[in-house]
C-alpha cells in the first residue's frame, strides 16, 4: 500500500484525505510538540469527531489503545491502535485561538490552532461552520480527585507516536500548537514541526 | 424587577432571552431531573457557551460557585452564583440525540436533548449551525484517578437549584433530559419537568 509522509510545519496546520481502513501515524518528531487533531466525514463535513460524544462512548477522560472516537452522529471515526507516547492525549481543552492569546496578554497577531484548522481545511476546499473541540495529542492535562486541571509539560519523547485507524472515509486535520506561553509544549516555549504518515 | 417563571416540560426544551445582569435560577423541581443547558450571545448566536473554553478558563472538570463560563470567543457568558444542589454539574458529556438512543437499543422515536435544543431555539426564531456541548445541570458524572467516567444517580434533591448571572445579553436554552435508560435521572428512569426563573 502506498505510504504518504507529510509535515505539520511548526505553528501551522495540515490536512489530508484518508480512506476507511487506512492508518494515520502522528509522530512527535522533536518530542514535546502538542498536535491538535480533528477528523471530519469526507462525505458530509458537518459530521465530525466529537470529544463529548467520544467520552460518552468510551467513558474515560483520555482514550487508551483500542478505544474508538465517535462523531457528533455517534458513528466510529478514528480508533487509537498504537501509542508509545505515554498516553497523555487531552480531550478537555479548546483549541487555542486569538481571543485566548488576548487573555494571556498577547497584543497583535499570534499563530493559533483555530486559524490553522480552518486554513488547512481551506487548502482542501473545505469549510466547516464551527470549530470542534480537538483531540490534543501529546498534551498533558492532569486532573486531581477534586477535578482541578493543570497545564503540564509533555511526557512524550522525540519520535514517539500515536497511530489511528480510519473507520470511515475522512479528512484529518492537524495543528502544531503554537502555544509558547503556557508550558504544554515544554518549559522552553519552543514550538516545532511534527509529522504524520498515511499508510 | 420583573420576575418570569417558566416551565421546562418533561422530556422537552425551553428557551428565553436574558439581559446582561439578570439572574437565571434553574430549579430541580422534583429533585432528580438532569437539565441540559446552553447559552448563546443574543446578538450573534454563533457565539455560544463552550465547555472546552470554560474548562480552559476555570481549570476544573466542574464549575463551582464564583466560576464563569466562557464562550467560543472566550468571553464571559454565565457565572454560577448560587448552588444548593450538591454541585454535580457535568461538562463532559454530549447532549443525548437519536443516534445515541439507537446505540442504547431504542428503535423508533425517542425524545432527545439535541432535538429539544433546536426546537426551543426555533420557537424564538433562532437557528444555530451545530449542537454545542451542553452544561448538564444536576448530572452526576464521577471520575476516578485513572480517568474512568460513569453514569451515576443524581445527588440533587427536590427544589434544589443553581443560579447564574448573565454576563451578556443572551439566549438560554434548556432540555429536561428524556434519558430513561441510563440512571442519570434516577434509578426509576422517571423523567420530570423542571423550572427556571429569570429575575
């Protein structure tokens, strides 16, 4: 089967079409880069991977290998089939956006995952009417017994990866998160490229 | 100030306009009824209360008194100002919908919160292009240290309530959740009306 290697440029997005049954391997090339991830039904893009429907299905705050993400129509869309990254993949937090950086004190432009999503879809000629809550690969958001959340440093390492099986024909979209104020991409605030492979 | 008392009929929705500064009191009249809750900017309804943006703001799985929910533009929309219900208000689970009931084995029609939301907004002449993840008032979804979730029975009691302050002119929408298969509305599966007051 043909294999396609693709780059998610630092602080930018990328999207690609994936056929049902293909596997998508997302590689944390430099080890500490959060990759916001979305998936859309290729035939009807208002059907998308839904974190709230997925949590209601697998009954966990975080997916484990074998768990299937569901769409807003409750259909299977992506199954996590391999993961050697430590498993810290957040389902709770919104994609960063310009208003978020305003709250963090940024003036002027700041790259952000929301814009990256829509630009990456736009490059495929696709528009969607909202910004779904993303699957934040490699993003470490721990919780306490009383439900307190935190922005923690990554537990992934260079070259670690997560692999998904496509459960329908879909469009996958990624953003190499440009967050350089909170420590989610590591304490240095360095943001890097990442890669993905469709096989 | 004028006070408006309104009913959320059993298994149905209701919506109303609320001015900035008004308070909305949601009453669990019979004690064990989950009330899915949404809020939309009255001037631009594609700006809505976002659970993923709110968790990223108050850094909790569940809001406590004093916490402010944020929109998908990161602006304050509702602040929880009083709560005598035990505080089990879920932010994690999608509104129930017909595909959800199919997965639970229901054939034919089943009332559902998604349809109730859109019908309630429609009665005000409002349409929205997606179904935001709801604030599930009185819905008890516990988590474990390893992140396992469960559908638990309510901890609220008859007449207990939560009160919110509107932080902008908004449209609030509710659904008295018709879930009668899982125990979230109590072990008997009885679904009831609830009430709200705008003051």
